[in-house]
C-alpha cells in the first residue's frame, strides 16, 4: 500500500540515511521501497531494477516527470 493510500503519521523518511544506502547500490537506475515501522523508524523492503518499476494508478505522471526533469536539469 502506498503512503497516500493509507492513514499514517506525517513522518518523513530519513532522506540522508536513504541516500547513503542508495550510494552503495551498484546501479544508476533502481527503486528502493521503504516502510515506516509501527513503533518508529524505517526499513528498506526491497531494492529493484528501475526499468521494471511502475507507479500507482492514481499517480500524476506528468507532475512526476516535470519534477524529475527539473531536478536533473
């Protein structure tokens, strides 16, 4: 279940820690699924090949690619 599909606290995943983990992945294009733990903290569920990943059906794909382009440009 995606975060925006469930009721959950407004806690944000620790970006710096996740970037440090991502830097250890020997790929330039991958996904990392993370989950908030019931009693606090975060865990990595899965790291996968980016080309087989999809987005939720309700995702605004145009906004996603615009944001991606802005961050890469």
